[in-house]
């Protein structure tokens, strides 16, 4: 108990504030403690969901074939909910509290609600886990989506609603902060707070959709309504199913701006452009939910095309803006300090041994190249026919959430350990290894999933298919070599995840306490605010420009390749 | 230039944008419009579009319709030969009703897709070339009619790729496409 209590202790002044030795922010005890609380809870969910990554991956690797179908889908559901929902949403509440009251130097208002929100979320999360684990026939495992009319226990829908309500409550103190901050003073929020604010709005929209979807299904399961329409459920469900991905995206981008600045010395090269990109998200990103319905009956082609493209790719355009603005911020910040010449010197001389920096940069690169490109490509209505419900889809979203967002959040947790828990890592070498090991292993595993899906058509959500389809001569055995690589790298990725949890928990329990004013090796060379002050057009952004051109080239190549494969097919459709 | 943790200067909206960032905005914008135009255009000139006609239908009624179709079809060792250009497929836990079927290469069929119980995934590929494959979602309550013309003879395997219950992985069917 005292060990836990000591985690929440720091030296504050009489008003409960202290000054952060890394960011220079005035941090109030109340904010800091809730960030810690939500962050720690998230890491627990990560550990739970991560253990199921083991059983899921070792079943799909049919060479091992760990689980029978009778338990596989239960494990897959546990994997999905604990990682995609609980690990991410608990972290996101922490991100809102950092982006709101912490960046603005305020106390956390409405603390009772923060506590109530946390308790409600925990109750909901435990309830969802229990309802999945204890479900009995004829109820089936919900997986992530709980598509009606497959019978899923009503407890699942009910507890999922509880969790969503909890997240809404927990977000209220954040909105209250923004409200009081902008109401009287005509204050322009700092970019990180602005990003968090847009994240918060999109989160509320997503949650409302989720409550509607689950309430609709629940009403049917407890016989309040006689029948349920699978198409309507899918539309409602994807408001939250996709909406949570937009929260993950926006929270991650907010963390990118935050961490590249504090550990990499990045600046904002244009407030106007970066804020406009956030606004584009606000308008367009929710339309993207339709990309889950591209090969559904009953939705018109025009509706699908308009929505899946976020209206002429408004949101994809926004992401490409950040893809330039964030690396350019690092380049400009470092060049101004004279750190690194040539095309990429600013990048090669960056603090790569700092796991917070490396996690953030790998998150940016891997999210863009593996997750972003595939998302836009498979989101084209025709190409979707070749991706839908294959393992390639699973590859895509592991690139976005398991590589992109998870790496960014790894970085954030490690940062919080240093700056808020004020602990040294138990081992600097092991901590530094985390982003490299996890990023590399997960990238290979993800690519193998994409290959298995797109080149061999291996279906997702099945306990076996590659070596054997019971009752049939046919199987996907041509893909066996792909799965040998997948299995090994999935294991390595899981071990790297264990390393992350081990270093985090180990540092909290056994890491030395940082002395006051010690930056724990987090600050970039030359401090946070290096002098210079040259106007932006005087700084070279050649390196970022070159990187972005490479990105566009890869994007075009993947696009053309996918369209080529598609046009090799027999004629389909009116 | 500012930093993301402080309020920006008062005239932040008017600060100039770096030349290279402006160029990137142009490139990204052009690419976005370009791929939109291609996708929309392909529905007009392309041969592969997940587009058909959907009818609302009671799952039991759809099952009856598939039954009538099976009556009318000719039975062979390789499967049913459809009486006309309509081919009915009924997805059910854990079977593709109406399959296997024997079709002619080069002939356009109207494939009717529907389910009797829960959602399923209609996933088709020729045996010898797994990277040619398509996937469509199947609902109870909808009958989705999609034209298809198989251009090459061979065996095409159908698996279910939407989770539909514990026996889901056993759900397998076949089209045998013969020279037309
Ligand atoms: C070492 C790490 C991981 C491995 C090896 C792994 C492996 C897998 C595999 C093989 C599947 C597909 C199973 C199937 O469709 O039959 C899957 C599904 C899934 N994974 Fe992971 N995963 C990992 C980490 C993550 C993380 C970090 C997240 C989220 C943040 C995540 C979210 C999901 C989701 C949402 C599904 C889909 C479940 C469904 O179909 O309903 N995974 N994972
Ligand atoms: Cu099925
Ligand atoms: Cu199935």
C-alpha cells in the first residue's frame, strides 16, 4: 500500500503546484495524480490484452495451433477489447488531462467527476471482460464488433455502455477547464491543448454513437424490441468503432506535437496550417466510418464514395499536413540550434537513445508508411473488395493502433515515469531498446498479415484456415511460409511488449528517485527553448520535404499495385 | 515559429507559411483529388465494382426462394447448373446453400446473396491463384444481386470470412466454372 501511495507523492508548494524540470509547466498535484491513475490503469489493460495477443497469434500460427475454436473467439474478444478500447481510452483520458489543465497550468476541476468517471470506466471494463469470459452457449463471443443478430450476452452490451458513460464523465473535467479558460479571456489555446480539445469533441461524438448502437442491440437482446436490423446496427456501431480510431489518431497526433517538442526540441512551423488540419478532422473525419460498409448491401455507391473519401479526402489531406508539419518542426527546431547539417543531419544527430524520442518518431514513420497508406488504399470502394475481412485488414489496423498509437503511448508512459513519477529507469539500456525491438518486430508481423491477406486471401477471425479447413480439400496452405515469419515476429513483438511493461513497472517500484530539477536525460541538447529566433522562411526544410516525397512515392506505388491486382479480377458489379 | 505548449503570438494567423510546406500542401491536395476522381470514375468505366441492387427480404422468404431455385436447377456431380442467368447463394451457419454450382466462363450471371440467420462473409478465389479474390458482406434481411462474369474456367472456392459462430471456419463452398 505504501509503495502505491509513494507513487503519488511529489514536492508541491503550498498551493499544490510544482514546476516541471523538463517542460517548465506549472503542474498541480490534482492533475498529475489523475494522469498517473489513468495511465497506470491503461498499462494494466495493456498487460491483460497483450497476454491474449500471445494466445491469438499462436493460434493463427497454425504450426503451433494453440487454441480450439471453442476458446479462440473468446480470447480474440479479450484481446480486442482490452487493447483497442481499454488500453487506449484510459490513456486518452490521461492525454486530455495533460493537454488541458496541465499544459494550461491549472488545477483539475470537478475532481469528484474525474474519480467517478474512473470508477465507472473500471466497472465497465471489468464487466466487459467478465461478460466475454463467462458467456455460455447459445451466446457467442462478441469479438470487437458484436454484430447482430449473432447472439451475444446482453451483459456485454450493458457493461460496454457503462464503460462509455464512464469515459464521458471522465472527460467532463477536461471540458470544464477549456470552458473556463476561453470563456472570459479571448485566449488562443496552445496547439497541444487545441489538439486535445478537438480530440475531446470527436470522442463525445463517437461515444454517443456507441451508446446508441449498444442500446439498440441491448433492447433487442432483452426483448424490448422484436427484431434488429443488421445494417442499421452496423451504421451505428461504426460511429463508435471507427470513432474510437479517430480518437486514437487525434490523441496520438497531439502526443506527437507534445513529445517531439519536449524531448526533440521541435517547434511549430505554422500554427495556421496545423490548426487548420485539426479543423479539417473535426469536419470530415467522422464520415470515414463508412469505409467499414464498403462491401455491404443496401448502401448506394454514391453514399459510400462520398463518405469513405471523407468528402474529397479532407481528412486524409489533414493527415498529410501533419505528416509534413511534425517532422518539419523537428528539423526547424534542430537546425536553428545548429544541430545537424546536410539533408538529414538534424535527424541522425537526434536523441535516438532516449526511448521517448525514438518511440515517438517510429510511431510517426510506421503509422504513416504502414497504417496511413494502407488505410487510404483499402478505403477505396473497389479495392476494399480485395481487403475486406482478410488478414490484410488486421495488418492495416495493427499498423495504425498496435504500431502507431501504441508506440506513441509507450513513449508517453516512459515520459510520465520520468517527469511525473520522477523515477529513473531500472535499466537505461533496456528502456532504450523498447521502441527498436517492438517497432521492428511488430512491423514485420504486420507486413506478414498484410501479405497473407492480400496475396493469399487468408480470412481474419478464424481459428484455422491455412493448414486445414475441416470438411474440405481446400486450404490456404500456400501461405504457410508467410505464417512462419509472422509467428516468430509476433512472438518477438509480444516479448518486446513484456519488456515495456517490465521496464515500466520495474522503474516505478525499483527505479531511483530523481532529484529536484533533474531532467532525467529527457531534455534535448541545448534545453527546451534554444535561442535563435530566425523566422521560419530562413530555415531549411529540405530533409522533411525529401522524406515526404519518398512517402508520396511509396503511397503511389502501393496504390498502383493494389489497383493492378484488382483489375486482374473477373468482372464484378453493375 | 512557436512552441506547442504556449499560446501563439497574436498574429499567428498571418505568419507566413514556409515555401516547402506550401508546395507540400499543393502536392497532397492534388493527390487527394486525384485518387477521389479515379475511384469515382472507376464506377463508370471500371469492371470491378461492389455495386448491385439490394432488396429487402425476410430471411425465411429468401430461404424459400433459394429452395425454388434449387428445384429448378439441374443437379450434376459438380453441383447445380442454374436454370437461367440467376444464381442463388444462401449463407447459413455453417453452410453455403445453393453451392456448389457449375457456371460457364464468359457468361454474365446475377449472383443473389443473402443469409438465413446471422451475418456472413462471401469470399471467393480461384484454386490456383489465391491473390485473385473478392469479399462481400452478406446480411439476413437483404438480398443483394451482383452481376459477375468469371472469365477463366476452374474451381473457385468460397469461404466465410465474417465470424458467424463456432463452426465458422468449416463454411466452405465451390463454383466450378467450365468453358462456355
Ligand atoms: C504483439 C502484439 C500483437 C499481436 C501479435 C497481435 C495479433 C493479432 C492477430 C493475429 C489478430 C487477428 C486474429 C483473427 O482475425 O483471427 C489480432 C486481432 C486484433 N488485434 Fe491484435 N495483436 C497485437 C497487438 C494489438 C494491439 C496493441 C492492439 C490495439 C491497440 C490490437 C488490436 C486488435 C484488434 C482490435 C483485433 C481484431 C479483433 C476482431 O476481429 O474483432 N492488437 N491481433
Ligand atoms: Cu458465415
Ligand atoms: Cu462465418
